[in-house]
C-alpha cells in the first residue's frame, strides 16, 4: 500500500502547487499590436525540407513586415504525433494568436474539431485542399504545393542530363507530397524521352539516412546517373552521389540543397510559402478568417526552380527546364500526373 | 541503354558490397552489447549511445578535418555514456531494461539538442573515412570490390569479431566476464571483482556503440541528421540474441540482416512486383525465420539483468 | 531528541517520496540546461505545470495522454511479471489500431454493439501480434526482445502499406495530397466524450476498470498466480506442475491485447480515423516505450500504473506546453523525459539502502530482529 501513499502524496503536492500557480495566467496584449502567428510543424525547423520551408517563410515575412514589433511568430516543432499537435493548436488558439498554422496534412482531423471552438481565430492548414467549409467550418484556410510541377521540371532536366538513359528516385513512403513530386517527375522524364528507364526505391521511413544512401548506391550500380529524392533522409543519398566524383547528378526539392554537394547538384525545387502567407495574412487582417484553399505553383511564384549556376553542365538542361516552366505557367504543359 | 540485369555479377556484387557496409555499425554496437550481456548487464540504451557517437564524431571531424580525432571524441563520449549506464545499473542496481530505455531517450534528445545548438543545419563533410583500396587485393575480380574497397571502419568492424572471440574465450578477462555473467556469486568467491568486470564491459559497450554511430556519420555517410540511426541500436541488441551471445553468431546475424536489407533495395530497383513495404519487411521477417530454423537450445547468460548483491 | 529525528527520517513512509526527489533532481539538472540555452527555468517549468494541470482542458489532455500509457502499462505488468521482456507494444498497438479501424469501416455496426466488437477485435489483434513472439519464445527458443523489435518494424511497414493503399481514405486517394490516413469512422464508433469541448473520452473508464481487472487477475486468480510464479522461478514452477511455456504465451497474448486495445481506443476516442506520417511512431507517438516506463514506475502493479500513467501523461503534455512558451528545441523535452526515467529508476537503490539502515537500527536498538523487513522481489 505504500505505493498508494506515495502517489497520493505526489498528487496532493501537485494540487497544492496548482493552487499556487494558476493565479496569474499570462495573456498578451490584443488589438493594434503585432500580428501574431503560431505554427505547429511535424519535423524539425532544420530538416532542410518540409518544416524548414515554413520556418524560413515566416522569417522572411517577419523581415518584410518590419521585424518582431510588427510580426511575431512562435513555433512547435517535431510535433509528429497528431495528438501533441492538436494540444498545441488548441493552446495557441486559446492564447489568442491571430493566425494558427497547422503545418502538417495529418493534423486535419484535429483541426476540424478545434477550429469551430475558436471562431475568432484564423487557422491555416497544409498541405491539403480541405478547408472544411462544406462542413460549416468558416475559419480554416487550406494551402498546398503543386510539387508535381517542380517534379515535372526536374524530370525534364534529368532526361536531358542522363547519358545512361537511366534515372533513379529515392523516396520515403509512397504517399502524400512525396508521391505527388515523384509522379510529376516521372511524367516529366517520360514526356521528354520515353526511352529513359526510371528506377524507384522507397526506404520505408523519413529517417533512415543509411538506407537512403544504399538506395542511391543501388541505383548507381544499376546504371542510373541522375538521381532525385524527397524526404529528410535524402541527405544520405546526396552523400552517396557526391562520392561518385561528378559522374552522378542530383536534383533536389523542398529547399535548396546545393551547398550539400555543390559540384553535382543541378537545381532544386524550392517551396516559398510566403506567397500564401502574404495572402492569408492580408485576408485575416480584413477579418476573413478562412474558407479558401490556396496553392503555391510555379505560376504564382510559390514554387521556384533554383538552378545551381556553378554546375558545369547546367547549359544542357537549363533551356529545356525554362521552357517547361513557361509551358506549365501558360498551361501548354499539364504536369498533373 | 538497358539497366544491368538483376542476376548479373555486377548486381550481386552491389548487394554484397552494400550488405557489408551496412553491417559495420551493427557489428560494433552488437559486439559491445554482447560483452555487456555476457557479464550480465542488459543495455537497451545502445541506440542513444550510437546517436551520441554519431554526432560527436561528425562534429569533431567537421571542425578539425581529422576523422581520427572525430572517432576518438566519439569513443570518449561512449566512455561517458557507458559509465553513466554502469553507475545506474551496477552500483545503483536499477532495473536494467528501464534504465537502458532512459539512456536511449536521453541520448536521442541530447544528440539532437547538440546538433541544433552547434550545427543548426545538415552539413556534408568530405573529410570522413573514404573507401580505401587495399593494394593488389582491391584489383581482384568481384572479391576486390566487395571486400577490399571499403572504408577503414568497415575493416575495423570485421576485425573486431575474431578479436572479440579471442578476448572472450582465450583470455583470463574473457573467462572472468563469462563467469560473472553465469554465476556472479561463484566468481566473487573466487576473488573476481564482479562490479569491476561489469563496469568494464558496460563501458566498453558504450564505446563500441559510439564507434558504431561514428561508422555511420563519418565513414558510411559523411552526414549527420537527427535520429539518423532510425532504430539500428535496437536491431543491434536483437542481433546479440540472434547470435546466441557468440561473436561469430553476431557476425552471421549482422551479415544476414544487412545482406537481405541490401537485397530488398535492389529488388525495388528492379521493380520486383511486390509493394515496397513488404520488401522492406523482409530482413526483419527473415531474421526471425532463420533463427527459428537454425537455433538449438541456446541459453542466455544466467545472471543477465540480475544485479549482483554480495550476500 | 536526535534519536527521534533519526527514526523519523528512517521512517518507511518517507520512502514514497524518493521518486519525487528523483523527479525534482532531474528537473534541477534540466534547469541548468535551460539556463545554458538562455531560457528561464522558472518560466519554463511554470508553463509546463500550467500546460499539464492549469485548466480543465489541460487536465483533460493529460488524462487523454495517460489512457494509452495505462493500457499498455497494464499489459507490461502482466508480461514483465512473467519475466517476459515485451518491447513490442509499439507494433501491437499499431496492429490493434489497424484491425479495429478496418472493422469500423467495413461493418456498419448496430450501435454500441459494433463499438464493443470493434474494441474487442482491436484487443484480439494486439493479442495475436503479441502471441506470435510468445509462441516463438516458448516453443522455438527465440528471445522475445529480438522478435518484438523485429515485429515492431514489420507492423510499421504493414501500417504504411495499408494506410497508403487498401485502407486509404478514398477522398485522399483521389486528391493531390494522398495522405496516409483512413476514412472517418461512422458516428457509432465514436467513444463518448465526457467533458466537451475537451477531448476527454470514455476510454479513460475502460482503462481504469481494466486496471482493476488486471489487479484481480494477477493477484486473485490461479492464472495470475501461475504467471507470477513463472516469472519468479521458472524451474520451481515447472516442478510445481505449471506449464511454463503456456504461461509465457498467455502473458504475451494478454500483454499484446492491452496494447492493441490502446490502439483501438486511440482511434475510437480521439481522431475517429487512423493517421500516420511515415515515421515509426507516427501513429503510436512512442506510447509503446512510454508504457513500459509507466508500468515499471508503477512498480509493475496494475493499480500503481494508474498514478504512474497520470504522471507521465502530465510530463509529456506539460513538456509540449513548455516548448511552446520557451521556444527551446523540442529535443530538450526528450532529454528531460529521459532524465526523469533514469533518475527515478536510480532512486530505487536508496530505498534498499534505507531498508538496510532500518534493519541495522532495529538490530542495535532491539534485541529481536525485525521480521517485517523482507526485501522486495527484484523486478525485470
């Protein structure tokens, strides 16, 4: 029974402290003050991928809007568990942030439940196109990236650059943004040169760097000389590519990976969420709290292809890539897989 | 141009080369864990120790440009992690399963925290241990590529196996380790310092796990990423059981697991008509199946997980 | 006077505070780290406390977090009592979740009967996933640590496959996003919410009742006696006529069952669909590991697991709140979590030492040796 005494005394102690602490719930000043944004992200702000792209965008917006006095933001990173994220989203909303961003498509279900409880808070949710407006929820924006567009352009470049006519893909699991990007890439390759073989390996997780490396090596052993990949674990694949001494090339996505291997990286598709953030913030300031689905595309500048100008063979790919970008922008190319 | 066919020599070579490289972090960590378990201490914190080793080795190599210094630093961190585990599980006689999980969580969090504080972003180094070609042997057909063009830490991992066998079975120290793990009271009466031996093996386990992590970050990959071991530490613990607490058994397990892992990657490359998820399961399933088919009545060290108290 | 104080300090009741002292020590070390990172520890811990207990919603979240920890912890109590190291709760929880969500989507159940059946089938799913390592251990001499580690990885891939394919929400399958999640379960499968708008759901009653059931099972039934006997001394049990192998399978079967039920309740109680993000802990959130820690904190006693799970739920929920307020990297929270585990588990030795002190004192003060001081059986 001593265990009970132990735990009940612990609880009593906690209750005492609770009484002592709850008195002064802090609350930040409202109205006319800085625009306050909170963001909940599934991975780390330094992941060179999904979460970092949002973090970088918020830093950028903060600069545009004139520093922390005008634009304040806080974040919760590594909220890979949906329930933790839900708690964070609810907490931020309760704290009166102007805009709460749920930056993870898996958070949708929780957001659907939380948003109606905070009708005066705007929420943004990505990547998805579900605003729940058809279910009567009026304060959720949805945003997503047409990552298939950059995938298509990268596919065109890969097709132009491969000499062995074999290209390889290193993916995490075959769903979501990764799937969309990869299928866009495949379409780009096929429509440029149908004779090219496309090899694909999924590592089964976003974390297994060692396996990503072996996947890249397997592609190379099978004859591939241009590789792409998506997910945080691709740094392993990039390391493998850079060891090949320039014989094998890499095209990146989600953020600029060039500095990881400057001599073999051709270009990167970069997500710039500033485009949707600007629009959402403007609307929230006008008291429109949600109900719209926004997309970053090559056309609106939310997606960009950043070329590595120092890459020696860039000339072989860049003209075709730029043509593809133009084609996608003016609608002559359909990049939807 | 067509891809090289699956059943070609080149592909088989590729699988074997990859398998051997993949095996080396497992070998370091699992041999370390084997010593620890042989003396009676279950250390479930291997994953955390590997991550700390991986980060330390990477960071020091990045700053100094010298992978040997990186490896040394990783070993020091391994000593600290191992000693901490030893104090808690030997001197303080904490429940070993749970303290190991505690150290796993600490190591995972701490390596990530240090990564954030000291690096802040993913970097690639080119000063790690690169593949070295062993003169003459490296030029052998097929065998040369598989065995003699690996990085130095891979050679060290494989050299560790006979060394561990020698220490365990042919030295007084090995005898003491086995005695302490089988019957600590008898060993104690014979004048063996049980705590001392266990401190030694658990610390050694920490060092070898840290080296295993370093083998990833400064030899196989030249990259550090948060939580990059992705469960390898737990597989390493499992391999000790697979190997029946014997160095060559562990070697067999590590090679089997890694080779099948490499094979499934190549099967994906060659569009084997099975969803990738099921191919990824293969090494895990096969490890169990092979064990079911081959193992006899191997007995674990009798004193495993039992703290020693002199009566 | 001095003697009185010494006796008071030696009092057995004070032992109960050792884990609290250990937690405080871990927090103190954490405070040092916070200072190093330029954060104010007082603000941080205050935020943590408010985040875990500060209002109705915080308290509800803490309890919601505790439910799977308690359920998994109950299973761990059973298996560890039988000296079976089940570290496969992660996989068992996943399989339980998969089966119960598939059932809920496929069977348009007749009201509460469907819900009950769904939970039961999740329970059984976890049980089967747990029984496999049990059979492997009992009849093929495959160590359970090995098999459960491997089966965790297999379960994760199975989940990735099913949620990305056959079980994927048809709406998702057609959209650009293609999230690995199932469709939403019909209303009939939603566990009652006890305290709207908080997410506190009826699963907490299920867990609490089962804690009692496991207590009775372990300590007041023959089956429980056998399981404990096998854990205490397998060879003596064998001589005593207990079929040791059978008990091992039963222990892992039950242990897996509770983890499977935790998975089912997580879905029926919270999100009403199964969601992952591709990471191994995408669905479980690491509850499989934290459940082990919970059980051991509760002294491998089903009733002890109740406050232990509450404490861990609070720690996890509060830590996330702390991250939000202080903006320290989330990995600090991980480190703190690990340190609490290490410190608390280390505190056990002081209990032993104090016990010995008491015995010594008893011997010196009293000619008769105390018969009350029997050492607690070692666990794990």
